[in-house]
C-alpha cells in the first residue's frame, strides 16, 4: 500500500493522539504509506516526544514533501494550553479536524480517513447539533445511503461483522425507526462490504427486533410487517440473506462461521456481542460513503488520557482496514 491515510485526532483531552501515534509507529514498518495527522500541533508534538517513538513528525506543507508522517492543524488559532477533559473547546476542534479530513477525501487528496474518538456531549455543549460521526460524515458527503458496520475478531481469528439498521436512536423511539428501506440498505451494504473485504461468500443473517424474533407476532409484529419484507426484497436481488432470526441465536451462528455478516436492528443489539469478542481491536467502518472511513471502536477514555498506557490495537486495526479498502478501491478503478 502506498498513498495517503488521513487521521483526525479527535478529542485531544482523550487518548486519540496517543493511540494514533503508537499505531502509526507500528504500521510504518509494514509498507510505505504516508500519514497526515490532523489535530493540535503543540499537544501532538508533545505527546510524540514523550512517547519516544522512532519516527519524525513533520509539519505538513504539501503532498510532495519528503517524509512519512505529517501533522496539520486546520484550526486558525492554537487551543488553550489547559482544558478540562471533555471540554467543548476541544470537542469543537475535533469536529473541525474531522471535517477537514473528510473534505480532503472528497477532493481526492488522500485515500482514506481514520477518525479518532471525540465526545458527543462535548460537541453538543459547544453548540453544534450532533448525533454521531457516522451521521455527520454522511451529511457532509451528501448521502443518506450509509450504514455503520463494526467488525473484529477474537484471539482465535473468529470474526463478527455487524451492520446496523439504525444507529444512535433512543430505545423508546426504536420501533418507529425500524423501516424496511433501512433494513434492505443495511443488508445490501453488508453484502458489498463482504465483497470489498475479499470474502469468498457474502451470507447475511438478519436479527429480529423483538425477543425470539417476535414469536410469530405474539411478541411484537415488526418481524412480520417490516423486517421479513426487507429480507425478501434483498433475496430477490440475489443477496444470500436469511432472517429475521432471534438475535441471541444468530450471533452464536455467525461467531462459529455460518454467516459472514449480521444485520442488527439497533446499536446495542449489535455492539454488545461484537465488543465481547473484540473490545481491544474492533473497528467501526462507515459503509456507503464516497470515501473510505474507519475508526477505532472505543471512546475517549479520559480516565487514562495522558498516562501513556492507552492500547493502540483498535486504532491500528482501523488503519489497517483503511489501507486495505483504499487499495481495493484503487484496483477497482483501474
């Protein structure tokens, strides 16, 4: 893999800059990829020096400059030297860096974007309407045809790949948000994701919404009225898909390899089993964007920020997936 991977450093009062620098240091030995880190100059340089990593962190000037790892701050002014964890100022800066990275992808200046975690509450406190990075990037790219996929594996190489029919929705509003078009989109994007990953098979299992997948309508009818029609429509388009199935059983079958991806109806239905097997190495991948975007599947971890002990495994996995997908897209264009 050659080319450019942009990484927005997220909330600088969290672990984003630390795990990014550690992960980049490890990944630099694998290929000749160049990295553009987008974040606060002073803090990132200070963390880099403190960690004692064996690579040079250079100020970004242009894409023709010699070097491997560059640092760019899109903010017009430096951040305050002291900020509380979860500061709205830090959150607003994180959103600016996220935007800058996405725009560079849309302009085809870089090949993929990896996003370090930010704090949703901090963004809201800054006065910016915000649901999540997936929704924000979808709006920025001008598309609604996206879905969130989380993927990871255990120490024996057993994978779970989970696409979500809904993302950040309160449970009390969930049933009203379950729509056939959303489910059909998640199924289609999950199948495409399996092909992009180079899997020989693209077999998709779809969760029910209710316990026991509704028990034939006795425990909710969304499976009958909404989910089953979406599965049938996807199957008519040639997708190898089965469902709706009781979620507790389906994840067991997917974990043992019967299915290549699962479509879950809501956030925690899909993420709880994924994080059970891949808490340290899970990756968030936004399906359907016009550019590659991945992210580590963890938060800002304020409790260990600045202590030098954050685990970079998830960030490293996110970078590796971004490189793989960027390479696949480049081959498909040629």
